[in-house]
C-alpha cells in the first residue's frame, strides 16, 4: 500500500475512534454550555443592577423577548430603551435626593439554575431574589423574589436569551402557578 | 502491508493518541460532573418548593437517605410520601384560608457548592437559605438558613443523592458544629 | 510500506485529527476552569464563616492580596492571621455570653459569578450577601451585601486568588461605583 493511502486510512480510523473514545460529555459539552450560560445569567444581573443598557441588551438575541410580567418587550433596541428608562428614572430620583446619603443600591441574585441543553438550544428555570438598601439607614433588605423561565440559543458560539419570562411573587398576576415549572 | 492490517494499526495508534492528547479535564470531567450535580441540586429545590413528590424523590437513589434533622428517611418511596404529606398539609391550609390572598410562596436557595468528585462518587457541602411570604402582605422575608452535607453517586450516567443531611440554624440540635464542614 | 512506518503515519494522522475534532470547549476548558473556580469560591466562604485560617489562606496564592476595604492584606501569613484574629474575637465573645443560647451563626453567600478566563489567568466579578442570627431569638436576618472584584491564577493546576477586592454597600467608601463592574 502506498504511503498516501495508508495516511488516508489512518485518518479515517483516527476520526472514527476520536468520536468513539471521546466521552459523551466532551462531545455534547453540557458542562461547557452550562458554564457559558451561567456566565450569561450573571452578566445579565450586573447589567441590570448597574443599569448598563448595552451590556443588558447584548445578553439577548437581536429579536429576543423580555417579559417581566407587563407584556413582551421585543428586540434588543426595545430592551435597551427599557433599561435606559430605568437609568434615567434612577438618575432623576438621585438628583432630587437631598438626604446626603450615598445612592441606594439594589442587587438581583440568581440561584438554582436548572438547564436542559440540546445542541444550540437550551431551556432554563431558575430562582431570583432582590435585595436593596433604599431606606434612610441604607440597611440591607430582602424585598422580592420569583423565578425565571428562559429560552436560550447559541449563536456563533455565544449563548443568548431568545426569551426570558419573569415570574414575580410580589404581584398577584405575576406569581408562579402551583405546578413545578422545572422537571 | 495489506490495507486491513494498516487500518488496524491506524486504529491502535489513534486510540492511544486520543487518550494521550485528550486533556485530563475532558477525561476526568470535573466540569462535566459538577455541571450535572449543580443541575441536580437545582431541580431538587424546584421539586421541594413546588411540592412535586415524583421529581423530588427522583433526585435520590432508590435507597437514598434524607435527613433534615428529625432522623433518616430511607428510600424513594418514603421520601415521596414525605413530600406528599407536605403537599397535603399545604393544600389543607390553603383550603381553610379565607384571606382572599394568593397562596403563600416559599423558596429554598442553594449557594456555595463545594464538590469533591472521584469517579462515580461525590461528596458535597453547600449553604441553603429560605425565603417566604406567608404573611398578610405577602412580603418577601428571609426566614431560615443552614447547610447541606451530601453524598452523591453516578448511576447510569446520572448523578443522584445517596444521602443528604441537612443542618438548620433555626433549631438548636440541628445547627452546624463549630468546625469547617468543608475543606 | 513497512509496518513501523505505517504506525508512525497513523500516529501523525491521529494526532492531527484529535486536535481538529476535539471541540474547542474541551481544549480551552472554560467549563473545567469555571467549575474549579466555583469550587474555590465556595470553599472560601466555608473557611471564612467557620473561621478556618488554614483553609481560608489556602485559597490565595502565597503572595495573594485581600482587600475588604480597609487596605491590602498581603500574603498567606497575614491573611491567616486576619482570620485567626476573627476566630479569637468570636471565641472571646462566646465566652462572655451568658444568654444560654447556642453560638450565633453567620453565612456569606456568593452569586452571579462572572468569569473571564484566559489560559492560567482569570478575572472575576460576583455578588455576595451575608445573613446571620446574632440576636436573642436566633432569627435569620439578611444584614449586608456587596460585590467582589477578583483576580485568579492557576498554579500547578489549581486555581487560587491572587487578589480579591471586596465592595461593601454598608459602608460609604466601600460601596460600588455607579458603572458596571462587569462586562
């Protein structure tokens, strides 16, 4: 057998075996994908609480949907405007503040992330809760909680929200149904 | 050398090299296993708070042990009954409720997950805390916290609790000892 | 072609293909590294709250820097002493306590971990919050929150903090700036 032929056969054998030998985990990459999605979920929170419209909108696909209860906000531009509004409102409030206190801080936290990942699509469930110190003593206070129901897609290797639906236990019609949203 | 022989040798070479070249990470899969265990831990919480006996029991091995302080509950059937009881109690309470308020919600959260994984066995430590709104204004309130000491096994590729021991800082005899439960 | 030559060619083919076929994820190992860093972050919390100087200091590089706001504490020895002091203070307080209550417990939690990892270096952002029960009824209370800005390095395969800077929303000059610390 000529050298070239042997090389080709070697290649085919190697190819087959690489796929056979690679653990399923490395091929489907649940750990890799979950890690990237956890990072996405965390960056979302920083962008939200620090009112960073660009960073926040960039966690969604261009036509991504955000629904925090009041209806669907569609597309990055609309989502960006939404955070911009919240930024302006916060700045207007701060400008009116004569207390001499430092600006109040608020922090959304995510926990209990459940993820089902299939190829370039993922479905997620997670809890969120919020704490803030918007009071005269800047005392840390838990003030709300709920859960997320998410759809995510991997676009050019990057995970993004195609839809985030927010359930909020502080508002009657935004509260969870009684059945388990996860599995 | 005949084609077939070359193919066999190619195969052996490929096999050896695949193992040699694969990063340790992909072989031992700490990231993969940890990702799966985090998902298990999160699904456990949804099943608990939404009182889903099947989903909750399915996070344990068939002979798994749950100990929340009052003694060991052994096996999926007993664990399922335990959640079923909690479901019935909650429904009975809700039926008696004449406040007109939406049902109260409770949420357990996990954080600080420490995991030592060796092959198909894992030992875990983590914090938990609970918030609820079982009050007339449905105000979010932190009400308890503690930690978990877990043993997990991988059965047919799926991580499950073989034992979960719960420490709870709200009850004298269920509180943590003073030494570091992790490492 | 002699058998030996074929084997060598097979090897080269296998080597090339293994690298070509391995998903980028398995090679760069974001998931693996993130998993190890999450474990580090969690062990740090257990060591802190259970006042375990050795375990706490071992999450830093030998010349690692801790800055909780009051200035930089440099090196494992200084960091160990810092936790030792906190241990002694807690024990002295407990010794003076005549309430008959079990010792009070405190728990730091981490959430929203954002990680940028490049080779053996990582930059991190995350939220923290603290709950405790240092009151006459041992009632769980949220009492503070803030965020971390971390630098980490992988030394001999083990991720460690080279620098942790702590922002704390309970103290004017330790509070976050208004711009997004993440990306």
